[in-house]
């Protein structure tokens, strides 16, 4: 999604698609969970063989005071105690006490940047992506909790516009740009984001006219496992999901039933709980437009997609699987939070509060963030 005031004069369609509606501020959503907590910054993503903890939704989102009015579309939840936020006006925040206090760790001189994605490995190491045309698209990295930052990538191609970043592990990751010369452009890192290189485009299928990604929640490019990655698109005749099983070298494209055919419509966010089972959400971000069929599911790594039988009632920009669950997930957007208990086939609204992005952690916590500094956590 383009930052406000940063237009691409050669494409009114793309510009319109980028200017997402600000969204309506609403009451917060919420949930509490049961299960043991883990040490801060030491989340175990492996399997111990023990029975997975059970989620029980029983309360509300608990709002946390971020101390800022920035809009946060970038969110990295490390644990129930530690989370990173990235947003407008070059703002980056970090908490290590469950959101009781937030430290402003914004990179110096970044006030004019629009951060739309953040990927954190723990409480000290993180990568943030700034979006925009040309040199406005940048990637910065910290190894000391945001005390210092190093710029590791600055886009020099006026035709490129980077939207999202994802990591397979603490070393290997990808970032994606809207199509350049008719194909989506992929950046790759093998050293934790210290350096980046553009991957060859030979294995990328041609883009549709007007097709691009939405930098609405940091979830237009997502990975699962050591090699699988998916890219969500919109703005064209068909909303598609592209899949790579070799860390971005080669891709296949699949149409989805999510609404398309307009610069404001498409798939805005993806979540895969393993390399096979995924959920796509999106719709039409304009507040005065309906978003039927705003969610779809796949059980075969994105080769085919099926419309949710009972989709969310409106546009949704973020989605996340609940920890240790094979069937439950949350979707968020400007008009509410929805829950599925059957793998994305049916959804019900939990609350009408406004959030842009959501992320969950293995130690049974979920975080959400959005406009006007809004951030919340699902409490025990």
C-alpha cells in the first residue's frame, strides 16, 4: 500500500489501490487464553510431544497504551511479553513487559518513512521494511533492541515498490516488490537481513495488468517451514496467490475467489499454519463498498482455493492462526475481529473494534495493532 502523498503518476489505478481507507476507530476486541507462558524471547517453535495447550476465548482484547498516534500496520509478536510495532512517521516501538510500557526505538532520521512490516527474531534482533517508490523503499536492521539501526537495503529502481518481508529462519528471508517490467520482484537474504540481492525473474510468472501487493498488514508475503513462501495479490482482474517451494526461485500462480477486478480489491493477507493449510483474507478496502467472499481456504499449499462458506462480513486486512490450533484463526480489519473454529470455512464476528494486523505466538498470546496507536493483546 502506498503511503499518503507518495503517488505514482504513471498509474492512477495503483495509486488508488495503495491509499487504503483509514478505517473507523472502534471498541477493542478481546480474548483470553489458557496455557503455560514461556520465557521472554525464548519461544520454542518445536514439538515436545506434549498435548498442545487449549485455547479458550472468554474475554476481550486488552488495549495497551502505545503512547503515540502512529498507525501500525507492521507487527511482530515474539512472545506474550515481547512484541515490535512498525508504523507511520518512521515509528518503531518495542515492549518486553507485555505492553505495560513501550520503548520508542525508531531509527534516527526516519520520520518521513512509512514502515509497513517488521520481522523480529527475539527481543533484540529485528528487521523493518519502509515502503514507497524508489529510495523510499528501505530495509533496516537492529541487533540491540533498536538502540542502533543499520540500513541494509535501499531501493534504487524507480519502478520498484516494496510491500512485505518474511523470514524462513533467523538467516534466510525474502522481500517482495510490486511488478517491475511485468513481474513481481523478489529480494533475498541469507545473513539475517544484513545484505540483500534481487533474485532472477525467470521463475516468476507474468503479472496481470494492474496487479500488485497490498502493504496493509505485513502479511502479503508469508512463509511456513524452511522453503515455502506465498505472495498475495490484488488490483487486477483476478486476485491471486503465488507459491514458491524453493525460497523464491520459482513460482506458480493460482486464482482465488476473493473479490477482484478493481484496484481496491484483492487478497490482502495470508496465513499458513503449515506448508499445506492456508487462509486468505481481503475484499474491498473502501468503507462504502461491500466485500462478499472476503475469505478463502486452501488445504494443498495454495494450489486451489475455496470460498469460505460464511466469510467475514467486511474487508479484512490481517489474519493469524491461533497457537497450537489446527482449526482456529483470527481475522482483523477496520470494522472488526472475526474468529473461525473450522479452519477458515465459517467465521463469526467477536467485536467491531478497528485493527489492521494480528500476530500470535507459540506461548499462547495474540497481539493486534492498527490506527491511532491502537495495540492490544489477548490476555490469559
